[in-house]
């Protein structure tokens, strides 16, 4: 231990030590009769330095200095290499950062590892929200939770203009349990929990800044929420995000919800499942223990309330430390992300291999210099170490550049994707760690491998012929061809995937959706929130439809359960057609006319049709289940007929726009579905003309605060994600293509320069230009061909794997493959032929004379 | 190890330690002592003492202090440490063993 200490002390005081030693030796010489026998000072100083064992550090520093100087002298190479690495590392970091922020990172709240979000599960069923009285009951009777937090969000009308905003109704302990603080005023706490106290609200910092104009007097003022006077008591701190990145504009107290939504059965109903339930585990309670305890509690409570609690029910906790995801969810997401991560790492490997090839080219050019070093006594390990250290600045700058690029790209994507401004996108220590790890990987590929390759050569022979022989043999080297194949494979793969994504986007954007949305608008009055019963809902809708139908701007209108382009309905699949996802909707007969969906066969619904036994199916479903469209009168589903098919409609991907394997199933709107229904109307002219019409008609009942939206806006919003993903994939694909072509160009060009003499001889002996070109290009043809084949082959399964995840691509899309391949071949050919042309034009015979 | 004409490698360190076992002394004195004790049989290039002394310092076998000699010069005097004493013993044993082995071979019939 003290040995180390001594050595470090020496290192720090090296200069002083050497000065003293020199003086000591001088004194010694002064005392000698024959000072000439003392020995040569410099040599003795070197040997003295050796004794302390810091030589390797000195050598490394020297190598680094040489390396940097070498890079400065070849700025084109240095800049290209750094840019390529920046791109490779930056891409990986961006993906990691976005995945971290969006999905993996625990929320910024107090002790996320003890906070759980509960899903209510029973055999075959799972919901992520529960009825309010259910949550209250569990909160009262349980023994494993120190606090229960509840949350419900929805739209409310803010202010006198009735501006619709998203509000979160939360339990009074919300902010104190999550560790939220107020920027101004105060937040919910003790004393605000009873129904009778006056309603209060807290606004979020972003809402206050952007929509309330940073009003300095907002705290304490009264605002109308759903026309009910509410006192604003505080503003959340800017950094407070809560449990979800999707933040509301304002918070209200859940217990006071009835004051803002009178007649809503929400707080008392056991049917309405709209409350998100979180719990803080008591000290020492594990999630599993909590789950089992709650399971027992529910079983006990079932005795008292057999109608409200199902058999074998339990509450499944998802912990905050894993962003409230349960096992299966997390596995799925991590799986999809790993796949994407693999692809981006591939880009990095491609980039690094490219730079490696460039470094190899430069190293072979220095084989003479290295040969001299070997001749002077340098060990091979020393040479390898030198070459590796020389690439260190490249990796370092690549890492720095990559981090900066990732930071900029994350912010850009956040802004484009509408991420709230207070979400922290700055790189944390994990990102830095990943960045360092990536640079090490890059360094390994770039530095160590070519260095080892060079060091193995007969460098002594290199001195004799000026390095030609060595360079030529390295040019043919298997390693270089392998790296080239890897580059080509990677970039081809990414290009094909990007082409697939673009094609999907194209298809989605083209008119062939099967229904017309540009002129349609949707009215959603949320009758369920205001305590309407079935009869009341039917009466309301009849009145509204009459009003809207009278207006000249209306071309057609119909009620439906699921508004088009919404995400509400989940799909089923039937055994008769297992790969097809069937999305069902309940509609009024005029739906097809409103959405301009053609009826291929049969009729639309009529007044007498029974919702339970009458269906209309889409063409795709008919083909998949029955093998033909001629299915009128047949039983549905095929193997267990419960309903009769009265019509076949054209395919209309009205719910999941980008999906490929979906089909539709329609039923007549049942009486009990009128409460949840929405009205879809098609305008004669522009859809915007319908908005005031719908709003005015909906205001028939003054309690309501209806939402009116245009279908084309919904459509645009749905597409943003795919657009961004496509854009990123395409730019990545093109950039990777450019890198690969740079690599091909570099290799061919370098090989050509080396063998200029050889070409001169060929030409002098009467060879044609064509054969010279063939000679130049020969070394890269095989690697490129193999790389392309592998890349294209890999694109298929990867495309299929991605389609099951968040990104939709059609894997068997020949146009995508063809397009990408053509682009690649053209680019690669140009990259390879350019140097060949240059060689010919520069007259190799001249070079023979000047050798 | 500094290569010295006539001296087996590694032994210079041992000799310096031995000399310093008696008393601390500075570089010139060490050279004198070695020459004196070996009756001029061992020719040590005097400068090569210094790399050896640095090695001794690096391993903690000697400690060096600056002092002023009687003639008013600044000299660095080296003193052996307990660790150094142990090292001397062990090196002496090794050397002895090697010498015995060689002698045994040379004197075998």
C-alpha cells in the first residue's frame, strides 16, 4: 500500500526529484578523481526513471500526443471519423434517452419503490381503473397500505368561455404523498375533503404560464369550472410532473367532484370504473405480500357485497420503480425496445467498422514508419498500443459529439411529439454511462482490430519496398472485406426497414382508407358523466338529431358507439379467422352513408333489427371467415352462429388506421348504448361549418359541456407518431447508406492508389480500360454482394417482429425491398466506380515513369 | 537492472544494502566503500549507483534525507529501512544458495 503511495508521490513531484538527482550526481562527480568514468548523465537519468515504473504512462502520453498531431495533419479523415462516430453513438443514446423518459424511468415522486398502481383483475379480466366506492372500501379495510391515492381525469369547461381543458380529480393526499410542492399558494392537504366544503382547484405551472398568461393574482381568485365557482388555491411547482408524463391543466378534489358534475353517479356507483388507484406500501411490506393480503380482503368483502365484487378477484400492484408496469407489459416493452436498440447498435457497429477501415488504410500507409520502429527494438505490443491510443481522441470526441447530438435530438423529438415542457430530458448518469460504454465498443472495433492486423505483418520487410507489399496484402485482407460486408449488411437492412415504414405511411396517407373523414365532425356530450339514464339519453339524442338534421350545412348524420379514429374499442379475434383482429362498433343505420362506406352486399340496419342477433361484417372478415363475400343470411360467427349477417360493407380501417390485419363488425345501436354514443355528422361543405351547429344543438340540455371535434384533426394527431418514426427511420437509412458508400469509396480508392504501378503495367501491356476497372473493383464485389444478401434476408424477420410492437410495418412488401435494393446498388456502384474512373483518367502509365 | 561490466545483474542492489547496513552514507561514500571492501576487485561504474539507489527508494528499502556535509555541501544521505534489512537477508540467502549450487557443480568429480 505504502509502495503505491510512494510511487504516486514521486509521480506528482517528478520534476523536483529529477532536479535533485542531477544535482546529486553532479556533486558526486565533483568528488571524483576521474569524473569521466562516472557515466553518461542522460542514460543514467533514463534508467533512474525506469526504476519508478511509470514508463508506460510516459509512453502512452507520447503516443497520444503523436496521435493528436497525426489527426490534426489529416483533418479530413479526423472530421469524417468523428462525425461518423457522433452519429452512431448519438443515435443509440437518443433511443435510450427517449425510451428511458417515455417508458422506463420511474416517475419523479417520493419513494417510487413503495408506490404501487393497482390493476383490478379476475380470471380472464383486467381493468386499470376501479369504481370509486370500491377504492374507498379497500382504503378503509386494508392492512398493508399506509395511504391510498385516487385519480380520475376528464374534460371540464374552464372559465366563462367554457374552454375545454383536461383536469385531474385527485384524493386530498395526492400532493403530500407524491412530494409535490407549490410554486405559489398551497396544494391540497388536510381540511379539504368533505363534500360540503367549497370546491378548490390547483393549476399546473405550465397551464398557468401558457394559457393563463402567468396571471399574478390567480391564487385566491374564483374561476368557473363547469359553470360552478371554484377557488384557485395554488400553482404546482414547475418540476412537478406527477405519476404520468401526460399531465392535466388543473387539479380538483375527487371528493368534490359532484359539485362540478352534479347528477353524476360517479362517486356512488359500483358500475362506473373510472378511478385510478395507487397505494403506498407500509414499511417492510413487499408487493407480493400486499397482493395476497388484498386478495384475502376482497374475498372477505365479497361475502358482504356479492354483487359488486367478483369471485377470485385480486388487485395487482405495478410498482413505481418500474413505472407502474406489470411483468407482462414490461417484458413486451423491453422486448420491443431491445429490438430497436439492436438495430441502432448495428448502425454504430457499421459506423465503427467504417472508421476502422479508414484507420486501417492509414495504418497501412504508415507501415514503413512502423517497420522502422520495429527495427529499432519496439515490441509488437507497443506498436498495437500506440495505434490504439491514437484512436482514443476519435472515440472521445465521438462520445462527446454523440451526447450533444442525443441531447439535441431528444429535445427536438420531445417538442415535435408534444411532450410537456417540464419533463426532464437532460442526460443523467446512466446516459453518460451508456455513452462511455458505446465509445469503448467503438474503440475496440476501430482501434484494436486493425492495430493487431498491422502488427502481425512483416514490418521489417516494409522498410525495403516503401510499404507497398504490406499495404497490398492488407488491402486484400479478410478482415477488411469482412468489415465491409458488415457495413453493407447493416445499412442495407436499415434501408429496407425504412422503406417499409415509409410505404406504410404512404398507404395510410393515401385516400384508400375505405371511408371519408375530411368532412366529418363528431359530437361527444358525455351523457354518462351527467347521470342520464337510457330513456333520457334516447330522448336527448332524438332532439339533437332533429336540430342538427334541419340545418342546411348537414349532409348526413348518425349515432355510433365508437367514434372513428378513436382508440376506445379493443379487438377480438375469432377461431374461424385467428389472425384477423375484429373491431366491433354499434351504429345507427345511417352510419355507412355518413362515413361513405360502401355496402358491397345486402342492406344497412333497419328499425326492427335486434342488436344481439343482427350483424354487418366487412369484406375482409367475410373473405377470411367464409372464403367469399356471398354470406348474406349466414350465421356469425361461422362455427357458433349467434347472429345473422344482413350485409357486407367495404373495409374501413376506422379505428386502427395503420393496422393491416383488421376488419370491422357492426351491430345496431342498442337502447342501453345511447348514453355512451357519439354523433357523427358529415358536412355539405367544409367540416368546420358543422362545429357551431353541433355545439348549439347539444346545448339543448344546459348541464352539458359537449366536446366537438373534426375527424381530420384526430387523423392528423394519430399519424404524428408514425410520421416521426418514419422520418427518423428514413434519415437513419439514408445516413447509413452514405456511411457505407463512403466506406466502399474509401476502400476502393485506397486500393487503387496503392496499385497504380500495377495498373500502369497492365495498360502498357495492352489491357483495356474495362479490365482495369474490373481489377479495381474486384476486391469489393463479393463483400458488398454478401452484405446486401444478408441485410435483405434479415429485414424480413425483423420487420415481422417490429409489426407486433409499437411500429406498424408491412413485412412482405416487395416494393419496399425493391426500392431499397435499387437505391443501394446504384449508390454502391457509383461509390466503387468513381475511383476506378479516376485511376484511368490519371494515366497510370505516367506513374510508372515516376516511380 | 543497470548493466554493469563485471557485476552479475541484481547484485548491485544487494551490495548497496549491505554497505548501508553499517551506517547511512551518501552516494560517493557508498562507491568508495564498495571499492574498498572488495579490495578494488569489483569495478562499479559509479554513475550506475544512482539508478540502483532509485530502485531502492522506489521499493522502500532505503530512505533518503538531505543534509549538509562538514564541508558545507548539500548531500543526500541514504539510510536502510527495516524493510530493506529484510530484503538484504533474503537476497543474501538467494545469492548464497546459487553460489553454493554453482560451486557444487564445479567441484564435482
